[in-house]
């Protein structure tokens, strides 16, 4: 297992054979098989989860590894309930051989949210699961346009709002959500969002590293010019970096950019929030989904050639 870290982001790549991760990969392909949620007391969190009929999980514990409390999510993936040990160390400090941190920290700060694709009849089940097992709260449901149909989304979040999970369903077979379900062969995370303090510097760093970013059509920025009083230089900067923009009723702002889908399954988002913006850029969903549909059709055309 390899731990990739940047500031408060911790991603584990698990290629261990004869493991839960390997079996999950065999069933679903490239996917997120487990999530770790930090809690104050893992024993009490597990006791609450089991009291609400969650299925506990006990895996093999290797040398120098800590036994972790875990339950199965409705899709069969794992949710680890983790806390610090008696010495105040995290699981990353106890279970991995950490290399010295780089002198200059990377541009990404933390995981802002993870969005999930669910079958149409599974939304209520997932909302109930998180509200009962982890005492999350649920936001209001919103309807989002996809070029091939409608998508319903309802975000759930921890009481402190540091863990946020938009849950998405669609009854139309051609939408991005339905496509993700088909590729993944079931429910699962279809994108992970990271936050940053300077969206343009971060995206420039990503472009220089060769990260394939989702192309946003130029007419989107013509529409922004009509909606907001931006000067041409700022609009050109947004367009050059493929950055989407949204503003809420209180003046909060969101800047966000997307990668191209990985293995036709999931993708990553980089965002910057300003002025207390708390949403997920619903105003830009139609543009993003149309751009992804175009990218999918382009990839299919290249494959046929």
C-alpha cells in the first residue's frame, strides 16, 4: 500500500493481492473501496453504528498496523472510523513509513467533498444510512440538467460540515450518472474535489505537470460576461485555465476546474471558495456535463479510428 499525501489530503493506493481492495477492484474496476472518517472516539462510533444495524468489518491486520473500526457502506465499500492513538498519532503515522515532508507544501489543502453516483431507488437508503450511522445531516434535494436527462442530487454532511458527500441519481440512461453506474457496475464515488487557496496558480501547476483538464467551451465565458461585470482580462484568464465560476446571493464565490475522467469512471475537481460560498456550483453543472459528454464522444471516436 502506498500513501500519497499533500497537506491534509491522504490517499492510499492499495495493490495488495488477496485483500478486500483486490476483490473490490475485481468487481468494480478502478474505484474507491474504502473511506476513512475521523471521529473523536472510534469505539463509541462503532458501537453507535452497530446499534443502528450497520455491518461491522474486521480485516487482516499486518505487522505494525493498527486494528481499525470499520463498517460496510450500502454499496459494500468500507467506512473506517479512525481516531488518534494514546500518543496522539494518526493512522498514517503509525501504519506507514513516512518520508520527510517537502520543504514547499503542495498547492492542494484538503478534500472538500466526494460525490457519489447511485441507482435511482437508492438515494433514500444512503441518506438514512449516513443520518443514522454517522449522525450526518442532509441538505435539500436539487434537480440538475444533463444533456441526456435530469439528475437529482442531495448532499449530506457531518455536523461540523468538514465531510460533505453529494449523492446523485438519474432515471435517464444516457446521463453521466447512469454512465458511471454502468462503467462501475454499481454505486460508487464518481469524483473527488480538493480545495486550494489560489485556483489559477494551482491549475497552472497542474497544466505544467501534464494533467489532462476538461475543456470548457468558450461560449460559457461569453455567458459569464453577460451575467457578471468582469473585465476582458479576467475572463480570458478564466477561459485559459478552463475555470468555472459561480456566485451566491450573499456574494460568496466559487472557482472550480475538472480533470478529464479517469478510466471512464471518475474524475477530480479542484476548487477555491471565497466569502463563505457553501454550494457545489450547481449553475455550472449543465456546462460541465456537456463538456464531459463531448469528451466521452471524442474518446469513443478516437478508439474507433
